[in-house]
């Protein structure tokens, strides 16, 4: 892990959330390979080669560029006691500035690490970054109605239900409904260009 990677990391009691960096390619590919069956019911179709370090190196470069220009943010979760093993990811995508000032929250956790509160811990840090330094006004997250773990973590984080989006994403061979949720930032600071 180099200094630039650490400078853009978020830290929690048990986790280091690392920003996209080429050094993570093999660890991210391994995370995806280990969890391919676990993620299959929840993820859209993925391109061939996704589970290779070469493919991840390309993706990490584009993710780092997006992070640098503020259009998207992604972090890869590692435990303090095993910093070279990626066990999850969290992201803010579709970042919109102007009058919207919002983003979509996404996340995934290794099957072997579920049930220990790690995703809640990681997402607290991500929401803190979104509503603190990034000064976003609104986050939205969507999950499949049968995904009880996602429902619980979002509720615990204070996300409120918005409604059901029918045929929201093509996943596991069919169009799947998703429940939409949101959370707004009570401490949002109006940009100076908006005037008084």
C-alpha cells in the first residue's frame, strides 16, 4: 500500500476503506472470485474477465479517475489485521452536483464476513464522508425486497423508504423489483454560488 492510497483511505475501528489503486487489482479480483456465487442473485450481469487482475487494473484506473474528478467514489474494505485481503466494497455513484447534490450508495460484503456489523461500520464512514467533506445533500440506495440484510443495514443507517421500483434492474436472468430508500444531510452547507 503506498502513501497515496493511505491518504485517500477512510478508517473505522476494524476496517480500512481503500480508494481505487492499481495495487489492489489482484485482491479485488480474488474478492470477486471468492464471492461469485454469493453475489450472483444480487448483481447485474458482469463482463467476461471481471474476475481477473488485468480487468480489475483497468477498472481501478477508471475508478481512480472518477474519484479524482468527483463523479464517483469507491472504497475497498480490508480489515486492520489483514490489510491485503479485500472483504467488501462501498461506492457513491451517479454523483450529481448543481441543485441535486446527491449520489447513489452501493455496497457488497464477502459472504464469510457477514453478520459481524462490518458493513454498517463501513457505511457509517462512507455516509460521514458523503455528508461531511463531500457535502452531498442526499443519498439514495436500492435493494431487492428479499434482501433482508440490505434492508436491515439501510434502516440502521437511517435511510427512509421511498417506494418500489418495478423491473428496476436485470439480475439473475430476469427484471427485478427494488425498494428505493433515501437519507438526507441535515448539515448540508449551501454552495456560495447559490447566494444567501
